């Protein structure tokens, strides 16, 4: 099972904040930069993958309806597999803002996936099963979910004892995507360990599926008493060796063309530290054009009293070839905007049309996604 965590924690002290959770994609991408032969890079989309989770109002107001968009691609098999998705909302202000303390609040929603739910059936606006089966293997699909923020999400919480701390509410939303059938699992007591989200994915024979066929995670939306907002950082364009890649369909005649790298994926995986089997191949520079739009983090200051800004980074993914690196910092909290967040793409050995994604995120739940196609010959 792959857990996907999104967004950070609001600043509540003058010295800023430390994110409560780290994106597994970020961890794996950094791991992929080290010497670790034998595995595909996390940037390669060749299984069931969540490409991006976007929230149209990362910082909302009481009573607003927030839309969540989950973009998923599945390239594990040549033929498209039926995909089942589910959204579960309704958890607000758990103790300590801990996501796993939502599970008791959401017990009816989880159990309803198995035909249960007890005496009180779940609110249909808080439980949304979805079918997002693609027409072709690897073709991305997007699932949507709308959640209305409770009017009292902030006022129901006590006023912070620290007068400088921000008063806020928080709403959690869970999601899962399965190449099979989703069903609830038993809620695990804490016992000193953080419990997993109580869902699993099974195939037609009832066999529990692993991360190649199942992804599950959560995100959260903050609501502040001072009505602060957070704008998502935009991607204005994606360039290939300095030229903008147009937003065209995969079968367009005028897609950009690059030379294939005649080194198989297996040989690339076997390469160890210090070896570069693709050294003779042509590499292409990819760059997501992102303006300097990082916002100030209210109430957050650095060690020298300077105003801190939100951290922004960009992830690159592709369904073929190799990206090095797959993650780049766009804006640092204290150092500000970076002037180079390009990556190099080494095309695959097999000719065809390939998909490249760029996903920009900020630490406060804002994000943007672009998808482009390149022909390899």
C-alpha cells in the first residue's frame, strides 16, 4: 500500500513551522538521486500512480465548497485495467490535527464500502465511489470530489492560549484508487504505532494487492479566522531544450521529436554507482516555467528575524526514459526563488509517443499540473 500525504501545517509561532508530514514522492525522489541500482526511478510512471492531487481552494473560508482533483495513470499492463476510486470526507479538527484520529469519525464511511455502515448510514456528500477506468493503458484519468466546509469549523475550536498563534480549523479528505475492488479493513488500535488507513484493494480472487495496484492517502484544507488565502503556484509552460512544448493531443502530427536512446530499461536498472550506460545518448533539458509567486508565511520569521516564505518545488514524471533529477526546488523559505529548476530527460529505447508531466507544489496545499507529449524516433 502506498500512502500519499499532501500539504503542510500552518505557522502558529513567530519562529515558523515544521511540516507535519513529508510527501512520500519527495522522499523517494531524493532517495532516487543516490546510488541504488536495480529499481525503476520514482519518476517513471509504469504502475498505478497518482500524478497529482489538486485543491482549488487550499485555504478556504467557512461555508465554501472546495473541489479536489485526483489525476491517476496506470501503466502496469498493456491493456487498461478497471480502476475503482473512492473519496471520504467529513473529518474535521481531530485531536492534535492527526489524520489517523479521523478513522473513528469516519467509521461509517469506511464500513459502507463493504456494504455495512451501522445504524447511521454515511452522508452521501461525504462518501463518493468513482470509476475512472482509462480507455488505453497509461492514459491518465481524473476523479473529482466536492466538500463543503462547515460554518463553525473555526469557532468550535478554543481560542489559542498564545495570543500570537493563528486560530484555524482543518478538514481532512481521504482517497484511494484500486485496480480491483476496495474494501474496508479492521480499525487498528494505536498501541504506539500510527495505524494505516483502513482500506485495502483485492483482485477478483480476493487476493490483497500491493502498491503497483493500490494507492491511498489524504489531504487537508485549512480555514483561518483571519481569512487568509493561499494561491496555487502556476506552471506557465513546459520547455524542451528551450522551446515551448505545445499542448497537443498524443496523435498530433507536429509533436516535438527526439532521438531514442538505444539502451534498454533493464540495462539502465542494472547499472551501479559510477556507471552510466546512457552516457552516449542525447539528453534533453526539460524546464517547467514557473514565476516567482511564493507567498509570505504569516507569522513565520527566520533565525535572523527575516520574513519566511512558503517553500515551492516541482516534480517531473514520464512514462518512458529517465529524468535526472526528478525533483527541483523552486523557492526556498528563507533564500527565496531559485534560478534553475531544470532536469535532463534521457528518452527510452522504444520509439513511440511518451507523456511528460510537471507538477508544482507549495507546502500549503497549492499545486498545478501540466502534461505534454513527445515523440521518440
